[in-house]
C-alpha cells in the first residue's frame, strides 16, 4: 500500500460496518433461538452377554430411542445430517446406533 493511501482501509471498515449492521438486522428480524432436544423414551429391547474361555466377552444390545427435536423459531428451519448415538451405563458404552437425517420445521 502506498504511503497516505488510506482509502482501502476506509472501504474495508465501511464494508465491515455494513456486514455487522446487516447481521444485526437479520438477528432482530428473525430472533433466532436454539433448538431443544429431549429423550422421551429409552427402551432396552434386547441385551445379551456371551463369553467363552477362548474368546472375549461380547455384548449385543438393541435399544428403541425416541428423541424429540423442538424448533421454537418462526422463520428458521433446521436440517440435520445423520448422526451417531452411544448409550453409556456408568461410563461404559453398552450400545450405539445412528439417527437418520431429519428436518425440524419452524415452530414444531
């Protein structure tokens, strides 16, 4: 930058101020809230521990899990990728699985 050339700095500062102003406008327009998640039911359908002298113990579990996702926003929709769920008992993992992709519509 040439000496005395402060125009670039001023333009960047104005752009940053406009960006911040626009973000504040969007924030006050939409008033976003965090989504809420709750587990309403966890049912152990099957749990089988097998062990033998020549192999380590093996635990097989089957869980039914109901997760509720609540979106309190009037104008925003959340899209979630599939994710992994692990169930622990006393810090020991006893099962894992996946939840498929989902959409949390506005005000649901």
